[in-house]
């Protein structure tokens, strides 16, 4: 597999604003060592998670994120990153027909 190299540092500001309850969840857990988000389906857990990882990237608390999900949800995560961030995720797969995204 080819090594992923950044052509430029990604923008770590979200494209879209969170709803007030998402901001509250974000503020409550952004600096914790571990946490869980137990919101109902459709309330934006993915948005909260993306905002947290952007915050951690900006603070340099982390430099890489690995999201492990079911195959059926890969396109959803990709769409959420496109909608909420300026980051193009690298999608790791064993399917030789799929192009890997990178910055």
C-alpha cells in the first residue's frame, strides 16, 4: 500500500455549525480521555465525533484518526466528512477497483 503524504495541512475548522445540543455534548467531552455519545438516532453523533476529532487535530493532541465502521457505512462517513469538513479522508480497502482518497 502506498504511503499517504499530505500535500498541505488540512483546515481543521468545521464547515457547518453544530446545533446547540451538539455543541453542549462537544463541550462536555472534548477534553476527556474517553467518553461515549448516547444520543438517539438522527441527532448528529457523527457530527459531534467529527467536531471532536477536528478539535483534537487542531490542538495537536492527535495527528491521525482511524475510523472503523461497517462496510455499509463507509459512504455515509465519507459524505459526512465532505459535508462537515475540508478534509478528504483516505479510505483503506482491499478492493483494487476503489480509489483511495487523500489530501
